C-alpha cells in the first residue's frame, strides 16, 4: 500500500506532476496540459485536464527548462 508523502496515511492518489503519493487531506488539483497545438489563425491552443491531482508540494514550472547536458 502506498503512503502519503506528507503524513504517512494511506494514499488515495498520485500527483500528476511529480508522482508523489498523497492522501485526501493533502491533495489539491490544478490544470495539466496534455498537448499544445497551433489552431486557426496561428493561435496556440492547449488540451487541458482541469482538475489533475497535485500533491501541493512540487512546483511545476510555467516554462520549459533548458537541459543541454542531456543532448
């Protein structure tokens, strides 16, 4: 059985952003972008899951992070 990252109680889900297990007391939700594409008039659009499970601890970055060391 998975335990909550913060309190050790039985986990009810997994953070979509970092993979930490969380219980109902410590979970939150936030939008999760599945994909981005260019729509009509070259307007960027996104397919988003509105209430993805979030642990409340990790800090998803608003912008991509350069990682030249893995190239």
